[in-house]
C-alpha cells in the first residue's frame, strides 16, 4: 500500500495517514479505515467484521474494479461505503472526508457495470447471486424489498441475456466475479486516516 500512502501524503493539510499496527486492534485516533477488498478473497471476512464493529473508525471499502463480488461481500458484512481503486487522489481524499463524518459519498460508476450495461445495484445483485444467496438473503443484505430485488434481477438478466439463475452464475464466473486464483489470502486493512480539518477547527474555536 505504499502507492496509496504516497498518494494521500500529498494532502497533509486535510488528513494524516497511518499504517494500522494490527487489523485486530482498536485503531485509536483513526477516523477512517480504508479496507482493500483483497482481504475478502478466500477468507471469512472476520477482519473486516472486526473493523466495522469493534473500532470507532468509519470504514471505507477500497474496491477493485473487476471484483464487484468482493465489494458485495463487504456490504453483506455491514460496510456502507466504497470507492474505486481507480479514483483520482483528490476524489479519494474527498470520499475519506465524507466517510469520516458519516455522509454518503454518492453513486459511483462501476467499470464492470459500464461494460455490461448494468447499474451498480445490478452488479451487486448478480455478485450475491453468484455467491449462492437466496432472494430473501440478498434482499436483507441490500436492504431491499423482495419485489424490488426481483425487479433488479429481471433488468440484470435482460442486460446480460440470461433467463435462469444458473445461467446468471455462469455469466458472473465468466466475467470475473469468481476468485482468479487461490494464492492470495491476507488482511485487507490498508491504512487509517485522521482528519486534520477537524483538529484545526477545534483549535480555532477554542
């Protein structure tokens, strides 16, 4: 993650970047944790679950463009925001700042979705179908009604030109949703960030 740290280091007036000493730690003093979805590749997601529920920091998913299945898995564990690894440095810093204060960072373009004509929500639905989840399970994880989910499924199936669940799974595997290899099992916790602007405003007000 040296490249990421170097990229964020260009904004010392807006945030301070630090490597996390332990993925199982409490991350004291950290406002936002960037979590690389690679950490969910062939793992049970316990490290992300810990960061989401056992630390005081907000977690921003650092999503690999061609692995929406991993992003969907992160959402199923409780993640609420993601940003693409291809985003420009300034946009990444802005996303971190919004995440720090619990504000939404807005709808983002999903490269795979653009290629296939799918919306980001449709990509997430297909990814969860590929993981073998039922409609009820997918609806619960994405906080949708079953009827709304079925509408997304119908639209997605039409766009990828399939008619059955097994065909959708086959399409997903063919288009990069399945793990590409079995050699990458590691923690996805990348770096932590502490907002400088918050500290500055507090000092000025005092």
